[in-house]
C-alpha cells in the first residue's frame, strides 16, 4: 500500500520529466496536489484510499457547480487526482515523457488521447 506522500512525490517526478521549471513545479504542486494532501491530513489518512479520492472528486465537482471554484481550478484538482490514481494503479512509462494510465495516453500538455483520438479526458 502506497502512502499519499509517495504517490504525490512520484507525480512530481513525472511532472519534472516534462522539463518544468522549479517555479512551475511549485505552482503545479500547490494547485493540483496540495488540496488533496491537505484533505488527507485533515481526515487522518496516510495511505491511498479510493473512497477518499472519490469523495474529493465529488467535492471538487460540487464546488465548481456551486461557483466556489473556477473551471480551471476544478480541472487542476481533477488532474492531481488522476495523476495520483495513475501512480497508484497502473503507471507505465511509454514514449519518453508520456504516460499510459488505464488506457489513457497523457502527454506533456496533460491532455489525453484514447485509441489515438483526441479526447480531453483530464479536462472533463
């Protein structure tokens, strides 16, 4: 069983492989991963928990629907959840900095394609 910190660390290593600057990595962490890490800490969870991940996803979507967060913020948080899930479940490196995650191919632009057709899976 993986700790949430180790999964976030793996996600950050993946993002670093996209040649992001240290400043952009810090911004990425704060916008994509920090809300997730904070929620895990507030709930007392140390290890990955799919129930909590689903709760977070529903919460982010509800915050967007209620006008609390912007579409861009929602997308960043969902992206963080997706990267953590990929690191926990089926992360495979293919074609350099591309990730194959549950059949989805994510590239440096962080969009996804499925079966080689453009489909904005991470952006909803």
